[in-house]
């Protein structure tokens, strides 16, 4: 059903981006449509969390198991809620900064999400705005990085979205 994949090079370290993505409890502060986040349990390598998303008249909570492989990978495994399935991951790979001057940090971010709602009505509503919604969410993470870590320099590489399927 709806799928989105994107790779982008950002001027932050893998550790900075990993920490930001792994801080699930802060998502309602900056992520569109995320109206609640509750961490049920957390260890160094895993957390279980409930996220509540609100969109128009819909409000749904889902639980995920998040595997944390510091500092290179965050993998989300859906446990229960309104989806038939949800696959999501973030990968962070250090790269040489543009220009090869050796100054500054840069990370290639690989983001992927694929899901399907159980409700045909909810799937139809989300399907109409899916691509724009995911782009807004990815940009929200970029803005969050700028707020947390500063704008060290402009984005280092263009977005390379993979083809998205509307469902």
C-alpha cells in the first residue's frame, strides 16, 4: 500500500540524528499529526512505545517495538493498533562532506515507511494525502535537527525519493 523511501545527506553526525529519532517521547513537540507519545519500556537497545496520531476526525493509537542499533539503525516493528502492517526504518551512515575539505560531519539518512490501515475508510483518507504527509514529517525531523544541533551549513545533497505508491 502506501510506501515512501528517501535518502538524503544532512550536515549532522549519525549519533545526533540517531538520538533525535530515538527520542520518541518528544515527537508530539514537532511531528505533524502526532498528538501523543508514551514510552512503555526502554532499554539501551529497544523501546516499546505508543504513538497517537490525529488527522481530521480520526485519532488512533498504535504500539511499536523500536530496535535501537546505535548509531546506525532504528527499526520500528508494529505490535498493535489500527494498521494491518507497518514497516519503518531509519539508517544513518557517515559520509565525507561535500567538497572533501574534511571539515564538518555529514550523514546519509535512509528513511523507509510502508503501511496499510485495517480500516478502508482511514486508508482512503490517508491515501489521498500520503505523499505530502510523509514529506512534511521528514521535513519536520530536519527542522528538529536544526533546532537541536544548529544549522551548521546548508543541506549537502538533494533528496532522492524512491517512487511512492499511493496504495
